[in-house]
């Protein structure tokens, strides 16, 4: 899979996610499948429980089916999923 800046436009429900960094240390290391996404949060289903993690205070590692792992700052993901598809992306290089 070719990773581009368009990664913030992708659908994250159903992907494996891990919280790499968070302002609240109790959320660091939470991992599982993303089962719901709202404007400001991801709901991650781990083995037995669901955790709701705020997007703007976390950095996520997303694992896709081909083995690619992408690190994304949650601040880039804030917004409704359907509106995020319409965003234009500024290239930083």
C-alpha cells in the first residue's frame, strides 16, 4: 500500500488501531479494532471492552490489511468522517 497524505481521508472503521501517545497516560497502549467514529472520538474495541479515545489529544498507529502501519496525529482527524473526505490537503514538502 502506498502511504500518502491522503491517509486522513481514509475510512478507519474496521481497521486495527493503537494509541501511541496521549495526554492521559491511561490511554497509551489501548489497541483493537475501530468500531465507531464520531467528530471528536474513536471507539476502540479491545478483547472485552470498548474504550472511547479523544482524537485531538492522541497519536494513533493504524494497521492495514497489507501490513502497513501508519502513524497519524489525531488533530488531523478531528471532524466528521464524511466531512473529512471533502477536506483539501496541504502538502508539507
